């Protein structure tokens, strides 16, 4: 029998040679693994906008906290560079320091949030407060601990509040020595959730331009502000209109309100005004006019609103809505047949009636023409204005004088035009008031340990500050006690004319 014979009589198939493992097969496995690793590293790098800032949310926004090295947008870079430079000086000084974060919706559409809240100016004011707190010759209130100013993005319409507050709370217990948060920008649902989260973590907050009443609480401490809340603005507005009504027989006042329930600014402004109108014995016209922001067809809605205004013929309107929507009403009132003269009084968000600096000149000029032919006079309850402090302080004690000089030396310009809307001064006062509490927590010699809880304790006990927008004395609910405001007139050219001091 041959070697290929089957012992059972058949022919045996030859045994196949052993399979060779080619070197390239192993190489392919290694390359695939390396590629996956590289992809993950690249993806991680792509998700990192800058140190402490990550892309997140459905709009892939850069959300997080920057020490100035990441600017969020090009328009913020000049002031962010100054903040970064001061932070580096603080870190290298060898002196005790703590961090304060300034929170704003920084990644929003430039034609939306930036136009309404003048974030650049707020950050300029916050930076100048940092400088004054770190240099006793500039501020006169001591300089320990030194303040490291961080800038944080909470996302468009404050929707990315959760990842940001998680990061801030971690920083309050880590090497960043975060002791307080300032700013907040917009009174929206996400803002309230952020405030609640930070309050629960005992991280104190100081609002700059946020005015919705729901943010404050006498029973749950933690949120404070330097701006008069909506209840104070509404009370002052109702008192002003009641005075006009007493002076002019038959003076009619109509209310226009925004029904967008997610916007806690306009909802609380409306409720507060209706309550104040009763208290001040202000007679209102029957049949308030309504619209809903945040939906398609808003221009159609304002066309209908303008039609009702001209039909009802009020002498004055209280507008419980945002400045950007007031712009829509101005445009609607410029249409032929709807150019009926009327005075509009609204809250502090009125500054958003003006377009952003990046808006094409043709659009701005057309709006100016629309406003002129609309025959509308626009007044608002201003939280800050250059005309306020000179009426609230003796000349020798007026902090505005030193502030405007420092502003001009640092950023150029005259300071007069740039500071009219009050955004820079409110940003300053938020950080300045926190700084007063921080220095108090450090003790007379600046040696006591300062953290979020010791800063909160000082704020709860009571802090008084000579703010650039006026004297600040915090009540038990965190609001400034009876802080004066101003009636300011806006006009198509973008000027802010001081009319008079008003109080709640």
C-alpha cells in the first residue's frame, strides 16, 4: 500500500500544509488599533475649544471657564487678553489669591444676545473692578486676597447651565480656589436652574444685569445682585405713569406683554407691573395687547399689535418685553397708517432695541428712519447711567469719577458714549461688591482663609459698597435695598438721555 492509501480501501486526500500567519495581518491589526487611538485623540482635541472649555449641546457650543487664554469670540479678545495678563500677574505674585467667575451667554448669535446685553462692556467693567481690588491705590479697599477673574460661557439662552455649573462647583473645591460667581446676563429658565444648582452647592452669586424676581429668595440664600429687580423697576415705572396721569386728565396707559413663559424676565416684569399699578392707583386701559416671542411669524404679530395700538390710541404703553421685541414694534409702527404718537416705558432690557455693532450700516440707517417716522418716544428704567451717581453722591465721594478715568486710560475713548447704557458699570459693581465681601472674609490683615462659604457668610451678614451705579446695601433676600434708578430716553441715533431719578 502506498502512503496515500486509506486503510479502509479508499484513496486518502493529502494533508494540507499548515497555514502561515503573514506578517502583514498583524500589521493591519496594529494599524487599525493605532488609527482608532489617533481618531479618539483627534476627536478629543477637536472637542476642546481651549483650556477648561469644551464643545457641548445640540449647537456644539464652546461651554466652560476660561482664564482669558480662550476668548470665545473675536470681539471679546481685546478685553480677554487684558484679563489673562492680570491673571498671570496674580498667579506669579506669590501673594494669596482666589478666583471669581463671570458667567454670560458668550456663544450666542452676535445679532441677538450681544446686541441686547453688551457683553463686551460688562467684561470691561468686571476687569476694571479686578484691577481696583488688586491695587490698593486704585480701589482703596485693600488688596488681599488678590482676585483672579475667570470668564464662563453658559451657552445660548443659558441652555448649557448643567455642564457649566458642574464645572464651577468642582472649581470651588479644587486648585482654582473659586469663591464666587458673578454676571449671568439673561433672566431665562436656564439661568434660574444655574442659580439653584450653585445655591445648593453654597457657591455665592452676584447678578449684574439679571432682574427677574424668581432668582432671589429670602429663605434660600446664595443669590445676590447689584441691579434693581423687576419688582422695583415695575414699581418705579407705575409710580412715574401714575404721576403723569395725575398731571394730565384723561391720560391713558395700555399694557403690551410677551406671553413667552420660558422668559422669566418679561413674565415677572408683567406680573410686577400689574401689582404695582394697583398699589400706585394707576388706571389701565381694558384689553391688554399680547404677543409671544420665540416663535415664527413674530413680525406678523407686531403688525397686529401696532394696529391695535393705533386703534386704542393710548398716551403711554408699558411694554413688558425685551428690547429686541421692542425693535419689532418700532418697525411695525413705522408703517403708513400706523404712525400714531405714543410714549413707551419699559424695563432695563430696552438697551436691546439697538442693533449690534456688526450689523450692516444700511440696516441700522433704515431702522433709524423707521423709528423717526413711527413717532414713538421710548423711555426705560435704567439700572445704571452716567447721570445717576452725580445725583446720588456728594462730589468728593463720587466713585464714578475714578472709574471713568480708569476706563479711558485702559480702553480709550471718552467713556461718555461707551458708558451710557450702564452695562460696564453694572459689570464693575457685581465684581466690586463680591470683592468687598472677599476682603472682609480675609480679615483686617488679609490672612484668614477665604473660600466660597466664608464669602457667602459675609454676604449674608451684610455688605455695603459704594457702587459706580449708586450705593449698594444688600437686603436679606439678596436685592439692593431701595436702590435708585433713572428714567432714560432712547432715540434713533443711539443716545441715552437722562430724564430723572426714580425709586421703587
